[in-house]
C-alpha cells in the first residue's frame, strides 16, 4: 500500500477531503495506470486532469506532431510546435506532477500493437479522431477486457460513453459500423472549438477517476449526447446488443486489419 | 411512441407520435409532417438510412436490425443521434 | 469547550502528533490515520492549533466517528480522543 508523504498530503489535500476519495481513494489513483490514445483536443484535458489528480502511471500514444492549427483546442502543447504530441504531453505531465510516471508512445495505435499496448494498462481513454481508430480501440479493449472511456466531438457537439467489456454495451453496440469514409464531416473539415473538446475531455477524466475509486455512476449502457451551442443534453439508453459484431454472441476473437478499413465492418464467418 | 430529437437535427424536442406499428421510414414521414420540416433528406439517403444519423429504438441502433424497415411499436422510445468521430 | 468523558482511562491504540500543523492538514492527517485503523480502535490526536481543537472533532463526527473527549492539556496543547466507526 502506498503511504502518502507530507508533500503528497499537501498536493492532494482538496481531494483527500472528499469522503469518496480520502487516503484510500488517493492510493488507488496513485496505483492506477491509464492509457490515453490521442493527445489532441480530448486528450489534452484528459491528460491534464488525470495527471493533476495523481494517477500514478499514464501512457500517451500519438503519432502526430504539434502544429499551429492544434493550439486553439490542444491546451497542453505550449511552446512545442513540431514536437511529437505524445512526447510534448509527457513533458507537460512531468512538469505538472512528479508523482506520475509517464510513458510516451510516439506512434499511432495499429492492429499490430493495439492489444499489447492496451494490456499494460488498467483503463483506456479513447481520444482519437477517426472511426477506424475508435473501432480498433473498442475491439482491442474487449479482447483484453479493459474498460474504455469513449468520446467524440464535432463543432459544438459531442458524445461520451463508458464501456465495461462484456458487461455493458460496447461502441459497436452503439454503432455497428462506421459511415463510409467521406460521408461524415471530420473536425478538419467541419471544425471544432476548444470548449467542446475541453468539456468532453473533462467528462472522460471524471469517468476514469470514478472507475479507479469505484464510486459514483458511469455512462455505461448510456450515451450522453450534448449540443453545447443550444445547451441540449440528451442521455440515450444504449443496450448491449446480442448481434453486436464485437461483443455479441458471435464476438470477435482477434483483431484483423480488414475490420478497420472503410466502414470497419466485421464480417462474421 | 416518443421521438427525441437533438437540437442539431431539428430543435431540442420530444415528439409524441400516435401509431401502433410502423417502420422507421414511415415514422420519418409522419414526423416530418408533424414538425413541418422534411427530415427525410437528413435521415434517408439513396433509399437507405443516412450515415449521418443513427436511429435508436429503446436503446438499439436500427443498423443492427433492418434499418429503415425496422418496426417501431406503440410505447417505443426513439432517439436520433448524429454521427461524430472527431477528437 | 472540553468534553469530559468519565473514562479518562481509555487506552489509545494510536497517537497522532500533529503539533505544528494547521487546518486543513490537521483534519486530513487525522482522517488518513483513521482510515488505516480498525473499526472500534481509539486514536489520540495531539495538536497545538487552537482552531483544530474545535474543527477536527466536528469534521470527524461528520464522517461518523465518535469523539470521546477533547482535553486542553497545556498552554497551547489539546488532545482529541476519537473512536473509529
Ligand atoms: Zn457490442
């Protein structure tokens, strides 16, 4: 069991006072490991708040480099133009909280490396920006039985959902396959504002913290869809689907590259 | 049956439709007449369910079932959710 | 302000000396110590911070523990005896 030292008691004082956290909860946070996939708009607040709260081990995977168009929403990369985002995010974490061990993976998550990466962590946070990456993480987390906190955004809108593999609805229960490439606008084409990624990233970090301390309620078997322009909050029930191609009766047994191209359909044989 | 529309599709609204058993396609038609705006262009594309919008009946995406031909029954709850993937 | 319990003989299982600490750390240290202890065990907290002699018992009671007594044991020293819930 971790024993909090004097400086940790000071650093975490405000959350140690919360009955649901306290010393035990803080120890759980310090012992937890979380993989954040994508250090962009969603990843920035996720990484920032998990590191601040003292999550002991944070893995950050991102193959992209920081560019000027990122800075309007990706708040942790100050002064790091041109640097790999995972490495830039790791620098941010090291400055913010020395209690956190951070591992930067300066590459994208692929069919080849997904399961191996996911396996090293207690919880995975999906902060990616494409349908194939989202389906890949969902399927890898099902195969490794690792909880996954999903979120996706566009303009002023976004959604969040938490998945406990084989217990609650998965991302493919919600969306069995992706829209054909090019049919749905991306943030690059349709835009997004930092407050949207900030809002949903903070909700994701909150889900992770509750998962770690085993307190409160989660967005499991439900999806929160919010339109921040109109302040329209929709909590939608999502059921675990028996014919879900990933977690249903004919669940997937392995990751195959053909599941993550075009519409990401899983053809059951 | 109750239909929940998010603001980005129409305006934040919960609309009651009085019908016993209709398909999603018929529901979209009745809904459009009721709100005075043609949602078919948004929800239906090339005779199929548009990739932009997901239709849920009691928490189940109709893409798992028969798409536009899926049956909606009296008392069902229908929600529409736009597709997003950005991060 | 001291709550005198009849049983001054109660043996504390643990003693926590937080002289030098101020609020809110007085309570946080007490709370963390109590989390480590078993239900029914007794903790004696020594503080030299006057507000803590007032506030720590209040906060500890709010968390459901029993404050057995608060004694002024010196010019600037208080002993708070708590039974863990
Ligand atoms: Zn599923």
